C-alpha cells in the first residue's frame, strides 16, 4: 500500500508503516528511553528494608575491594568502577553480578606465581628428601631445582600450562593462605639447613694443647 503525500507545489510517494513498526513506535512512546548502568545518576531505590540491607552490604564489600592496597589498582585496570557514588546507582542484581566478577578477577590475579612457586616448591622438597636419604648414593639430584629455574624451555612450559588451565588454579583465599604458609616453611627450612651445614663444614674443632715442659737443671748457689 502506498500513500500519496501532497505538498503545495509537488507530490511524493511514501511507504506506509507496517504493523510491526507501528507496535514498536507505540511501545517506545509509552516506555520512554531505557536507562542503563552508565546512564543512571540517582541512587537505586530498594523495594523493602530487606533489600536495602542487602544492597548496602554489597556496596560496602565492593568499596572494600575498591580501596584495597593489594587489589585497588588491579581492579581499576580491569575496568571496575568501585566508587560509592557509582555503586549506589546500581541495582541489587547488578551488585551481585559485579561482586562475582570482582572475586573471579581477584582469585586469578596471582595464579601464574602460584603455579611457578608450587612447582619449584615441590621440586625443592623432593630434592632435599632424596639428598638426605640412601637414594642419594645412586641418584644424585642435588641442584636440580636451580637448574630448572634457569631453563627457558621449562619456564615456557609452565607458562603454557598456566594460560591453558588458568581456571583450575583459581583457588579460594584460605587454600592459598595455607599454601603460602607451607611454602614459606619449606623455604625457611632449606635456608636453615644450608646455613647449619655450612657452619659445620667451616668450624674446626681443636682440642686445647699445652706445650711440653722441659726439665731445667738445678742451679747451685755458692754464696751460701
């Protein structure tokens, strides 16, 4: 169907809007422009007190992440806006979604160091056990950890494993805390063992000796 549009001095042909276009136009006029996260400027109004409490807890927790000395700059570099002014404009569902993303981002922050430290930590432990056992008589692996640390191909393999399987290394904070304690204990034990061994090698135990005494002849005094 075509509609003939008449003007003062000319005529023009225009296509009549379809039924779908008319319905879409009516919906837009009724609902108005839709707001997005970026376009919201006023604080979100919660439905009840329970939602208000939940909304405020989420805002407070995300603000803590935003001001953390360890994660503030890291999260900012990943595009997270964690200022209180911006968080108040988000809905409760938006805050829960952001918290999930923040936790996932934080858990994956040091996964590459975790894989590397865990690998070399286990290698060092095995090396110490083998060195201080009868196995060392036939299978000498002293210095294996240091050699692998300087091996470029070994480091490249570790990097590939981290990139391909990074999701499996995103451990919760309490597991990483436990591993940090165990790793620090193993390192400290290795350092103390090395220092004790070096001290034994450099310390020479000497028994005190007294010089032999020589028998002196008696001197006669003729003045008496």
